[in-house]
C-alpha cells in the first residue's frame, strides 16, 4: 500500500499508451465538472423559465409556447419519469422493518460516478497479470485520493455545488454518503491489490508491523470503514447528537491519516478538502455571528442593549409537540426553508434542523417540534413545565423565554408561483413544510385581487401564474388540527374575500384533511357564537350540535379539540370501540367524491397528554361553509386520484410537493411517474409537465 517512490509516480504511465496518474485524476474531475456544469445550466434555464412565465400576459403562462421551451419541456418530462421512478419498499422481519429505496435518478448518478472511477482505475491494466498488481495499487490509490474534494463539496451546508445546481445541502447529503462509500470501495481495492501482491511472498504481516507508511494507510482505511458503517441510517438514527460529534472527529482523524500516508506530490488533494471544510465553517460562523448578534439588528429587535438577537418562547401542544416562537428574527427566509436551532440553556451544545412553519409576513419564526427523543424531548419537557396554564411558579414570559441561536435559512425549492396548478401533500408534521407554501401562493392571490402589483421596467406582470391549489394533510389525531387551524382559517377566508371582491376570480383552492385515528373527546362547553357546530364524544347518543350563522357565513367545528370548519360528518366508529378507546381507519379512499365508510379498529386509550390544555376555540376570521371549507375524511388518501383530478384541469406545467413519512412520499413519487407516463406528457398529447419535489433529509 506504499504510494511513495524514488521518482514521481503521478507522472508515470501505468500501461501501454495509458495516460499518467495525474492525467487520470484530471480526467475524473473533467467528468465531475461536466456534470456540475450541466446541473448549473439546467438551474439557470429553470430560473429564466420562471421569470418568463411571470411576464407572460397570456391566459396560460405556464404552458410552453415556443419551439425551444417545447423541446426543453419534452426532455424534462423524459428525464423526470426516469429519475423519479422507484421500486416498492422491501419489508423484512414480519413487517417490523421496511427498506425504502431511492429513486432511479440519484442511483444512476452514483452508478455513473462508480463506473467512471473503475474505468479510470483499471484503464489498460490486466488484473490477472501478477506483475501489474502493484500498478493497479498505485492507480486505485491516486483515483481514491482525488475523490476527497467531492466528498467535502457535497457535505457542507454552505454548499458550492448546491448554489450552482439549485439544490439544497440536505438533498446533496445523500450523494455525499454514497460518494463516501464509493471512496471506501476504491480504497479497499487499492489496499487489496497491495495485499495481493505482498501475499505472494507472505509479506503482509511484515509490512503492517514494520512499514510506517503502510500503518498510516491501513489506519486511514479503518477510520473510513468506521465512518461508512456508522453513517448507515439505522445506526446514525440511534442518536443524532452522537452521530454528528463522532462523524466530525473521525473525519478529522481520517484526513490526518491520509495526509501522513500520501506522497508530497499529491497532498494537494488533501489540502483542498481541508480548505473546503475551513470555508464552510468560517462562512457558517460569520453568518451566524451576523444573524445572532443584536448589534446588527437593533432597529429590528428594538432591544439594542441585548447581546443576542433571538429570544424564543416554548409552548406545549397536543401530541407531544412544542411550538417555538421567535419574534422579529434577524434573518430573511422563504416559504419551505429551515434553520438549525440551538438553545444552550435547555439542550446545550446541540443544533437541530427544524422547518420554518411561518411565512415572512408573520414577522416571526415559528416551529412545531415533535418530541421524539434526545433534545426534542427536553424541549417539550421544558415547555410543559413552564407553561402558564399548568400553574407553574415561573410561568412569566421572561421565565419561559430563552435565548436561542439560529443558523440559516437553508433549503432550495423552485418557486411554486410559476406553475399552473400546485398539489401539496403532507403527512403529519410534514404540514410545517407545505402550509407556508400554501400561504405564500394565497398571499399573492390576495395582492393581485387588490391590484397590489408593483411597477417598474423589470417588474413581472403578475405575481403568480398559479390558478389552482390542492392541499392535502394526513394526520393521526384530530388534536393535530390545532397546529394550523388558524392558518387554514386565514387562507380560506382570504380566498373567499378574493372571490367576493372579484366574482370572476380565476383561482381555485381545495383543502382535504384525512384523519387516520380518532382519540377520546371530552364533552365541550357551550360554544361561542363564532364557534358554530360542535360534535362531542364518540357516542352518537350524546352528540350535540349548535348551528350559528353570522353575515351569511356558517361555522362547523369538527370536534371539541378543534374549531376547524368542516361540512363532513365525524369519522365513523367501529363496533366495539368504547368511548375510552380510540378508533383507527387506514382504508385508502380512492375517490373523495364517493361516500366512504370505514370499519375502524380499536387502538386502545388515546395517547394524549392530560396536562396540555385544549386549543383555543376563538376564531379570527370567518369561512364560507361550502366551496371554501376543508373536507374532513376518515382514512388514508389515494394520491394518484387526487393528482390526476388536478392534472385534468391544468393548462400548463403543474407541481406536486410532498413531505411526510417515507412510505407516503414513495407512493406520491410512483403516482407522479405513472400519471406522467399515462398522459404521455409533452409527447404529442398536449398534456402538461409535472414537477415533483419530495422534501426529506436523505433517503
């Protein structure tokens, strides 16, 4: 495994007519650079396309109208169908563990990288020729070394590749892990061929015990193996905090071992990753200092005497969820982005990524954090202990607020305003991602209906090309409705107001909420006039309804735990389900227009926290009871039918955005691929393209 030689190995050829090792390294980066360049070009074209659509004054701005954009749309549709294709998950151990596979597109990119590496490593070398085993050892060593910069380029949060390609570091992190595994494979081949060469003379043990260079190389391989093993999802999921700490420490050890192992002529490949790591850290710390030091935001915070900018309040909510609120933040963000949040007084020396559930117009950062384990559990315990409703001694706002540090925002998503139709699907806490996107588009609808469109030579003629939005939220418990009922009230009321202000308002919004389980509901107090219909309990014998109309707008509350409007009846209760138990319905509803009945299964006592007070029933806005009321259904959605109905009305390219459990995301991804193929998008049928965004932190 010795890379040293009396003469520079990098300038030598490893075979008849083969390029030098230095040339092989340059060829590898020519391939990588070409891929990054192609992704950059696509990103630029997409940005130009978005601007073009917002400047298009026709009735179908999201539909391609030129030969160039038609050709681009056709190629895009073909690539999307291939890249989004995925196979069904594999269930193991009697359905106790499920393996979810990544889509075909990322897999093909990783395979292309692997093939490139293997071709360059073995170019014009014969693996059966014992006299070439040493040459293969050198070749694979040099190729392994030149992969290091790519590993670090894909790992940083301040990501150069992400900036050029228009991708989030969270999406690139999957490529980072697989590129590291490819590096491990190349390093293993490099080591094995040296061992194979030494084994002819029974020399392996001697080299490992006596040769310093071999010791360092073997140490680097051992550290890299540990890194690869601990980065596997089941292992890294055991403790996020421990994984982050050991990952950083072991990578530093790996770089040091590699630097000590390689000759001086190729140490540049080690210095580049070190420089990238330093750049990422310096950029993050510099931006973090600007974001979190109050001296840079005194006018905004109004508290110039404070050292730190951000102070957060923590409120416990149903289903073990903590609401974190930061007023007047020192950052600017877009809907769909996330930040890393740190609160040393509660969870010291830890930083966790959380999606921003608010929009910039709120002038506050809001997060809904489910208590899973580790730091998130401690946040919920702190919020519950200090909540004023529970009668805590130190329940004053000053006692409940804590200084927090914000890093970000991060996250990249193509502007949804450029699409004709948008389908937003969320499972559980995935609504923290889709709700701001819904509010963002609805807000520009309101501005357009009021005529609030800016002027200027470069100002778009419209704020959004979107004509219809389909919002779907799947939750287990009705109590979770309280998380976003105010936001849904606001959005539905705003759209209704747009319709009243402009009778021919060319926008459509449809909201569906699927409830898979229902917990015990306590009988509510008499509702206020704004509350309307209240259905309480699971026994129809004591169901009580009160209907109130105000200004020709009626309210219908679905349960005591939520004042959210609904025309739908409560979820059916299966036989044998007692009031003290829960009712679960996992039947997939293929068509919302058909009346669905669901045989529920008893799930035992509801998993609710008795210390959490019920959500407020005060309503800030009123909602029309028909067209602009959400549909409440018991069961699970059938994404293919939901998306198909939207696409049938689309007059331009549509967008489908999903955020939820892996199984739900996979189902949506397969549905989009199926529908794109079924409709023969941009292949002579006139059907329009489908852009898909799946929000997650790796596969």
